[in-house]
C-alpha cells in the first residue's frame, strides 16, 4: 500500500480520513471537501496505490417529494489495513490534516473581515461529521 505523494489532493484527503477509521459517503466527503468526486479517488487509491478499500452499497430514502430511494456507497478501510499502515499512515494523515488546517487559516486571513466573527475549521471537528457507519451524514433518512 503506497501513499499518494502530494498532501493537498483529494486522494490524500480521502485516504487521511479512511486512515482515521472514518466511513465515508459521497455526502460526508462533499461536506468537508466541497467535491463530489469521492468515487474517483477511491478507485485510484485501490488500483494505483493498492489500498483495500471496502464499499458497502446501501439504499435509503431521499428528500425527494415523490419518495424515491437512492443507492449509495459507504467506503472504509479494514482495521487490518489501518494497522498495517502503522505510524507511517498515522503520520501521513496528520500531515494532511495539518495542511488542510493551514490552508483554511490562510484563506480566512484573506477574506474580508465582517466584525469580529471567526472562521470555524471543520477539520478538528470532522470526526463528529461522520458516524461509525456513515449513515447520519449522507442525507438519507
């Protein structure tokens, strides 16, 4: 299992969350990264970098007024892969989250100030955004 070389990519950002034992859905990842391309990152992490990412397909009701159901995937790494990555994986994830934190701070510093409000980082609180099985943050009831 190889690590993507650049810390600021969607590959690194998705892998960091998986290494933190998160279960990702399209919605949970989009909430944190503002991208809807999670499946593309998962495919590259599996095929190019050798990560054994598991996909669980689920069906859930949508907020569509006609009551339609939608299929979606929950992605996660088996505990054995997280353990195998060891301190190398843990350090990598920490570097990615540190990169995200710095980027958020840099961006907040360049935004026009509106009073004394502060920009809240979702990085430090992101563990609360994704539940153990990914169900509560994907928008399905």
